[in-house]
């Protein structure tokens, strides 16, 4: 877009213009031309609902995968934790086969594992790469120094929202947000961050839950 087009679009942003009426169960936007996209939370909400349906029908062990969004119920049928592969964001989509594009494996139980990154949805023009995650502060694709953010939480919708938001914030601010909010009651979460140099960070709650694909690659633990 031109600078003028971008400015026009940015002028139509603002959470204060989204009016929710819980009593009437309605939502509306106050200014013409505004729109809302639920892509940042929709798959997380959907996977949470699948878990609810599993429980309703007596399922005790299950998993749902919605393309970058995985949520698990209980353990595997043999009683061991689920092992979820986190993709290496430096390997482009479709270039790997089997497990060669897996960066690490993560053991989880009753948790969602949701990853955001710009390495699968993007286009290139005039030598520039434009990813699909936009920074609301600039209107341009996010450029935070991160390649991917994975959020692990019992709340799939929360994990979906955070994976995108923390990707935009960058490693230092994402780690600080986790230190402040990672233990919030009912909304606790852990993180795996991969930066543009290929360095991998994981919050301390995942210390014993991660198996690196390349044993020589260093994993840096983020502590409180």
C-alpha cells in the first residue's frame, strides 16, 4: 500500500470503537469502514471447544490439530505425555519431509501448543519479504527479531492470542510479559521463542519438557 492508503487504514483502528453488549449479546463497530478479524483467536477457541466436546462424550485421550494450533486432552492412551514437534522456522514450508524440519519436541498433557511465525504465510516483492503478521503500531509486517513464538497453556484461545501478540513484541518484552503474567490464575502459560539468529529460548516451566532435535544446539532458559 502507499503511505496514504496505510494512513487511512491505520486511522480506522481502535479497540475503543468495538462496543460489546453482553446483555443483548451484540457487538458493533462505531465508525464506517471498520472491520474485525477473529483470526488471532478463532482456532484457539475452536480447539478449546473440541476439548469440551471430547469431555462431554467421555473421551479421555485426544488431540486436535488446526494448522499451527494443537490442543491435547489427557495423555496418550499408553499414559505417556503427548510429544509435539515445533517446526524449525528457518526451513521454508514444503522443503522438509518427515521429521527433518522439526526443531524440538515438547511433552505436554492437557495443554494447547500454539505457534505463530511469518515463515509459512508471506509473499516476496522487489526483493522484500512481507509476512502476514502486522504490527498495529506501524501497519507494516512485524519486525521484532523473532522467527516464531510458541505458547503452551491449558487455555487454547489465550495461547492463540498471545502467540501473535508476543511475536510482535519481541524476545525481551515477551519474556518480561511472561514473568509478570505467566502464573496468572486460570491463564498460566509458558513460551518457546526462536529469534532470527536461530537462538531458542524457553521459559523455566518447560525446562524438563523439551528435547532438542540437534543435541548440539543450545537452549536458553528464561527464568523469573
